């Protein structure tokens, strides 16, 4: 580990945490202690955290008190993840309908952030993120990245959308947040909404000037960047690893990124709603579920828990979110849990092939591609996802879907929460899309329902257009 890394991890990061009222350093330290726990130890740790969370839910969270009472059970009836089936699945619809009831009665004593999700699933939803959960998810990133040889204090270049690159325009380059990102997280973040050649050149120049130790971003954005560098015979920075996240890492993405950057890709999976997190280790045979932070179950559409090896809906229980508990939350992706543990020695179960958040692109008539994952960047252009203004906009849509026909024109389908909302209520969406698709016919339609694809997947981006 370099001198800067050592100073950052043991001095700068703890100071930064104090100033920012965060505790990533503490969370990371704790996670390093449990990294190589025996299976039984990990299970005990998980069971204890689950027990404490359920007790809290029973005493302080009206929604869960009601759920327990209706089922004539108490927290004592649930001792481990095998007992969790006694509680119902929590859907995004449930969260929207019972938002106030899901807030812990002792919220005033706790620290939290406002969160929104939806742009990458088609079902907008707001929630509250307990700062403890936030800390652990960041600590887990550092732990996962360490498996690729990347240390705290080394430089990370990030190319991503809303979930990775905040759009908070109020942040000045000399604010505590900006200085924290620059000198402690050492993370240079670039917005990937624009991935045309001129924009890719700007991203590239920024990356070369920054000289990162590792690169992070949405799988499709990094694929487009790698392809651009290859086509233009541009030299690439020497990096230890490339971290992908946010959407499905197709094998052709992995191959292209690895060959161009001459480094291994380490995939990650995570969602702040549900507090789920999983990272690939150097064996590259699945993603280790962060058992200390979340309980992952796989269930069929009827809600039955499936055995390991079978693909179904990911249900996640966030063991640290006491402010707004997510228990058995259907996050919207599908996967399976591997039957075997990893040969690396870590006893955290492996998540196999994750289906959902398919990275694909829609194109404007100038041939400019937009990854489907940045649809919310387009929809809520220039808005900070943590602001209450954006959250109110999110809340107006129950679901949406973007359809591109074979001529390149766009139809935006919106199922509003309030049936009396008309097209005019979503004029900002239409205006934003029109600015990205200048010569396309862009139409917005209010619908009663969004069609599900034959595969059963609730897809939010459908395209028949291929300009090539
Ligand atoms: Zn492993």
C-alpha cells in the first residue's frame, strides 16, 4: 500500500468522516474483520442483525407492527433467513402506498438521506436511506475493490449516471463535498449521459489527465468508451482494474473492456433501496453477497423461495436501514444463488447471472446513442435525485416505458399515480426528451397500464431502431 493510501485510510478518511458526519472508515474497518468469517460465524452475525432489526420494526415501524399483528406472529418467530417467508414481500407499489407507515417512529433520533430510484427500472419510487446503510454500502465498495488490488486513497475515474454521479449543481469545487471527493475518495466523476464521439473524447482527456488507478462505471458506458479508444487507436491509462455496476455486464462488454484497458473487469451489483450489495472477487465466478449487510432470497413470481441454483426475483432485506426498513424487498432484478461457495475462501454466497437492467441503447436520428440506464438522466435532466423537487416528480409516475419504433421516433408511456394527471402534467419529460432527440417525433401518452414483455419482464425501454 502506498504512503498516500495509508495516510488516507487511517488519517484523512476518518477526519473526512467526522466533517461530513459519515462513517465509511468505521464501516470499512468492520467489514475487513468479517471478510473471512467462517460460514457459521457469518450466519450468526446475520441472524443477530436480523433479530435486532425485526424487534425495532415491531416496536417502532407502524407498517411492520401491523404486518406482524395480522399474521399473529412476533419477531421471536423469525430467527434466521429461513424463517423470513413468514413475512410478506415488499414491492415498490407497497412502498409508494405505505410510505409514511414505513417510516420509523423514532426517525428524529436517526440520520438519513432522501433517496429516489426508478430511472433504471421504470417504476419510480422514493425512500429514506439510513446513514448506517449508506456507510456500509460505501465500505463494501472499498472492500470489493480491494479484491482487485485497489486501495483506499488510489485514484478512481467514474463514468456513470445518476446513481454514481450526483447532479447537485449547488456543490462548488471548494465545498467540503467536492474536497472530500477529490482528496479522500479521490474519485473523478463524469456524467455518461452523453456518449457521442466528441463527449467520449472529453471523457478520455479528463481520464488521461487524472491518471486513475482504476476505472468505474456503467457497463454500457465503459463499453462505448473502450470501443471508441480502440477505433481511434488512443493510448489507454495503465489501470489495475475496471469496476462495472448498475446494469447487466454482457460478456461482449467484459471482453471488449478487458482487451482495451488491458485489465480485469470486476462486476458489482447494488441498490440503495433494499441495501443490497455484491462484488466479484478475483476468481470471477459470481458476485459475493454482502451477508453482513443484506439478506438475499430468491423467489418465484408467486413468492415461494427457490432453492439455490434456480433463477427468480431477488428479495433483499437491508440489515442496517432502521429509518425506513426494507424487508424482503423485491428490487426488480432476477438472479440465482450458486450452489457452491467460492474457491477464494470467502464464505459469502455467490450471486449468479443477474438478469434485469439490460444495457441497451436508444439512438437519436444523428446516430447519438443513449444507454437505457441513463433514461432517468434524460427524463429528469439537470435535476439532483436527492432533491425533494425531483422526488415529487418521481412520485407522479407509477410506471413508465420508452418505446423507440423502427424509424427512430419515440413514444413515452406513463401510467400516472393520479389518474386525473394528463399529458400536460408531464410536459417537462416531453421537453427533455425532445432536446435529446431533435429530429425524432416524440410523443407522450398517458396509459392505464404498461404492457409486460412476453418474457414476463417489466421492461422500461423497448427499441426496434438500429441506425447501423
Ligand atoms: Zn470469491
